[in-house]
C-alpha cells in the first residue's frame, strides 16, 4: 500500500495532499467516461472539451457545498478512504473539474460518503437528500443504467448514513437492489447474467477492471445485507465472481490497490460460506453443535479461515482485515448460542431490547459446545481489540456498512455469552465464568473508542452505530443489580433430578420484588428505567427495524432516552 499522508484530525483539513497535475494543452482526444479510465487518470483530457461540456448535473451540488470544501472532501476520498477500501479508486491526477465533467453523480456520491467531520449535520443532510433525489430521478424513475450510476450507488451503500429529516426507511435497501440490477444489465455478471441492450460493447467483453471490481462490490454489499438482516437469500458465489477476482490479482491492468480489495473480497466470501453452510440466515433450525456433520463443517471452515489469513501479505494486514477474520470466527461458533426461537435476535439492531428475546441456551454440556463457547468468547475479544485499535481517521474512513457494525456485533454476542453463563438455570456456567467473559471491560473499551473517534459535528453512521454501547453498559448494570436483588426470590425450577436433563433453553425475566414466579419461563425482558422500544418505533413500520434505521440512529435523547443517564 502507498504510504499514508499525515492527515490532521482537525475538521476541514487533511494535511498536504499531492497537487493536481496540470492538464496538457488542448487536443482533439475525446474525453472518456470514468468507468473506461483505469484509476481515472484524466491528466490527458482535453482542456477545451472540459471547458465546454455541460455541467448542469453538478449544479445542485455546487449550490450546497462550496468548491473549496468539495476539493477538501474529494482529497480525503482519494488519499484516505480509497486507500483503505478501494471501491472506486481515483488517480491522483483526477481533479474536481474533471470529475464534475466525466462523472458528476459519482462526485455527488463521494461528497455524500466522505463529508463527516467537514460538513455540519445540516449541510450533510442537504447533500444526502439531494443525492437521494438524484438517484430517484435517474434510476428509480427514468431507469437509466450506466457504470457511473453503479459506482455512485456502491459508494453510497458502503458509506451510507441516513439524513435526519429522511422519512423513507427503505432507501439503503433500494440502493442495494438498484446497484445489482444495473450491474446485471451492464453485463458485469457474465454469461449467467446476460447483459441487456444498455451495456457498452467493450464492457460486455468483461475486459475492464472497473467492471470486475463493480461486480465484486455488488457481492460485498449483498453479503453484508444478509449478515445484518439474517433473512433467507439466494446470494451465491459464481464462476463470474471467481473470474473477476482472478482479474484483480492477475491482470496486468489491475492497480496495486486491487490486491487489497481482492483479499477483502475473499474474506467476505468466507463469511457468506459460513452463514450458508451453517444456515445462520435461514428460517430452518440452526446447525446443532456436536452433530457429526456440523463438527466436520466447522473443522473445514476453520481451515478455510486459516488459509485466508495466511494468504494476506504483511504489508496489507490492517485491523479491518483482522476484524473481518475474527467476525468470521464469531459466525462460525455463533450457533452455540442459538435456541429454537432466538435466531432472528442475532440481526440488527444490536441493542438491549433484543438480548433476551427467545431465551438463552441451556444444553447438556459436552466437549463440542465447550469448545465452541470458548472459541466464540475469544473471537469476540479479538474482534473488539482489533476493531478498536484503528486510528480515528481510519475508523471514520472505513465503510460504515462493513466495519463499525462488526464491532457492535462482537459486543452484542459477548453480552449474549454473559447471559448464557450467568442467568439462573444456566448450564454454560460450568464452562465459563462471568469474569472470563469480561463484558464490562470490553464495554468500557468500546465506550472509550467511541469517545476517541467521534467528531463534534460528524454525521457519520459509524459513530452513531457505536452509540448502542452506552445502552449496553446501562443494561449490564441493571442486569447485575436486579440479579442480586432478586436472588432470594428466584425459584430455580430445577431439582437434583431435573439437572440430569435440563431444558435446552430458558429466558431470564426480571421479576418484581417479592414475586414467587419461576425465573425460567418464556417471557420477555421487561423494560427497566429505559425506553428500549423507542429505538424500534421509527416510521410507519413501528417495530420493524430496517437497515436504513440502523445506519441513522438519529438523536439519542428525548423520547428515546438519554444514554448518559
């Protein structure tokens, strides 16, 4: 990877970026669209053409963000964000004027994705609403299809942050589906997904690196949609994906940034394989830990994780890749916490409201669930340690859709482990103690990381996602307090004979003082001095927490409670 510039932490300034090269004298060479120019090197574009091309598509953006601020944001995208996740890498010679001419909608997406810490929340909301309106007009209404629109949608998906005044809870999902549809119509999907009449002839041939990269990024976005929502999907890895991945690694036209993207894609494919082979996103029962077929599958997938890690060169190993590997390990052993009814609680949002819905596992302890529980606990610790080790700039530059949710997921799973080893009637307490889970320690680590990485006026979804951590700290304090207060009123519901055959799951219900009701029952965790439901009561579909909601989180006070209370 290229050496990273020393980027200042001050909003609106990101160090001394390389200067844009001057355009060569005007020539008759026609200007090329961004998708045909590898790394978008516009240094040979005709100055005369640049001066005469219609720039009306960028007019709305110019009215919202001054040109000098656009330049700062563009430099941040080129030299910081693309360095970490090169979805649409730009050549250092690509200037603001050239991008306005060749790909104005892509520029709008870049400003939308890279503005945190530079624009105020109000200005960001204006940019976001304008971009959503542009996509609605160009794609959803007019049905236009181009590589520029595809790249703009992918940038917007990976760094999506819903504006506060936005009332359409399906925008992120619409962007995801629109990107895949455009990619198929342009012929990026190869022979299994034939191109439509919209596809340029040279793109149909599959010879362009941007086309290969775009098809793989579609896979990343869809795979992580599945990871977040945990709903059945027909997502698959095809021969075209393999061909595109080989093209990033082997093609002489591929840039050095594509080596990094190729390793990230392989990690995403590994996570999809784990989810599918262990049926984590299916409505059918989970794979049962200890069954011979499940044991062989886990061993096989562990080998694949090790093989993927060993193939990453030292110079490319970043906490982003490390966290991705530990997330794969969490997925691999997550089923040890599953019951017949709680699978959907492993989806977003990672908030206390969902921790005890459906109960906790309480199986007969054996060597298989002992191994998985210990491996799961260790993977959560490693994921949080690696994720919270990144610098402030890297955290706010990595895709919101990928990185911050993995930290939140690891903390959430750790809380589920804590319940499984501490709740009355548990059986996993024989494997692990509460001190070994170290939930309070890692909640403090994440809270400190959240304070260290937050911009005062940042609209970035990454910082909003970690706002669930203070809620988990409040929940943990209340959980421990109520457990101690009610310990004398709890009827264990197990006698010495029943311990030989304990139930497979139970639900720990916070009971009123003096109650003689059994703690092991199918009841939900009652609200305790906190409006958890407020986070799910958003928009017309109250209770149906969508991906867009997860990447907005709005303000966390008022009717939704005060996280510092």
